[in-house]
């Protein structure tokens, strides 16, 4: 078995294929096919890329609340360290 390649579709096509999506709230839709996946490696690649672009990376941390700007965009999070209990 060979999985088809992953692809990206615009909001109109995504709404046709996935009518449960709200076309007004999506910019694009990524479709992934996979039979077996090493999610640990993918997660590490995403985390390392984010860190390289300036993101703070943490393990055993739970997001407890979003921090929003005046326009309602998330600009940060309040978090709980699940090991120490620090917030």
C-alpha cells in the first residue's frame, strides 16, 4: 500500500469536501494520508523549528488560559508546570 501524497486545499474546496468546516474561519486545509507515523520525530521537528524561530519550548507544561490582544488574537498563554506546580 502506498499512501497518496499530502496536499493543501483552499477554503472553498475544503468546505465542499468537509462541509462541517466553516469556510469563513479557515485559510486553507491540509490533508494528510498516513498508515504509520513516528509522531515523536514529527513533534521534535516542529518544536526545534519553532525554537529556531524564537519560540519558548517546554515539556510537562499545560496551557491553562489564552492571553488575547484587543482584536481577540491569541498573543500568549498562561501555563502550569505539571512537575513543580508553578504557574
